[in-house]
DNA sequence: AGTATAAGCAAGTAACCACTTGCCTATCAA
DNA sequence: TTGATAGGCAAGTGGTTACTTGCTTATACT
C-alpha cells in the first residue's frame, strides 16, 4: 500500500521505528522521552502521536490499550513489499 | 540517505521505477509515453524530468547522455538499506 | 543554413503535510 | 472526590513539494 512509503518518508517516523526496534512495547510518553534523549527528536507529544497514527495506518505499528497506557509495537512486515517490488541486484543493472 | 525514502514516497516516482524495471535504458520521451500508456501517469515531460532528478539524487536512477538522447537506468541497490535498517521478521514482534 | 527533435532551466502556484495550540477524556492514586 | 498522569481531538499555520508555464540549449537531419 502507498501508506507504507509515506510512513517511512519522514525522518521522525524513521526514528520512531528505530526506537521501537531497540525497545518494543513503549507508551507514548516513553517514546517521547527516549526519542528526545537518544535520537535528538524534539517533537511534541502530539506530534509524535500523529506520527504514530501514520505508522499505524501503514501497518508498521500496532497499538494496544491497557488501563491508561497505550503500548506501541512495531511490525516490519509491510516493508517486505518494497524489496519484492524492486528486487535488489548486486551489480548495477 | 534520507533521499531514498523521499524518492519512493511519491506514486509517480514509484511508477517510473516500475517502468524502468520492465524496460531499462529509456529516454525521457520514452518514459513519458510509456508511463501514460501503461501506468496511467498523466504528468508532463517537465514533471517526469523533475521526478528523475529526485530519483537520481537518491541514487536509484543513473543518467547517461549519448548524443541528443539521455538514457535512464535503474539501480535498486540503495533500497537495500531499508531491509537492513528494520529487518523483516516473519511473525509480528 | 534552417528546421525539428530531445532535453534543461527557472519562476510561479496550489496542494499537502508536519507541527503547534488549546481543550477534552479516561484511568489511577491519595 | 480531588488531583495527577496518560492520552485523544481538532482547528490553524508555515514550510515543503509536485506541477505548470515559458523560455533556452543542444543535437541531428535535410
């Protein structure tokens, strides 16, 4: 789907995926503080939340609400279609 | 590079890559007519040329000028970094 | 030399998108 | 029940970007 390409076209969203690869099942606040500390992302909570909306629409992140916390889980499988669509050859074509 | 993600974030540019996968070494005019016929892309020559600029900056397309023709070649290798950055797992994480 | 074809350059425009701001809802603890 | 924490909703704004328009350059053909 086109959503996947749009999702990874933004630097902050790529940092979110990086952070979720390092540590999965994070809440919004956890993500915000760890993005600021480890990935030099200065976006506000609302901005990060909107990015997570985009990542969820692309199927790259799943949300699971427990109590007052919402945990975010990464799912890299939608990225497979990229390598399938344009197979990577060793030498330049 | 960030340019690769930006490059494939646009539907028309993805169609250009699709078309170059089908038939490599096309000129700008060839690309324009084949995009219109086979990929329902209605963009003008200048628009396609600007898209090729972006794809070239991302290293996904190389240009080779011979006489009055400029041939465009696809190089999918920059896409490999995507799968490397977020490895694809079979089951959801 | 003159014309046609292939393509580059550059400014202007309109739509999109990331981000902010302000307010609201829900859950939990004291 | 009151306050604090975690998060959602929605409108407005500024910057980016895809696209058009018009002009220019370069190569090839007659």
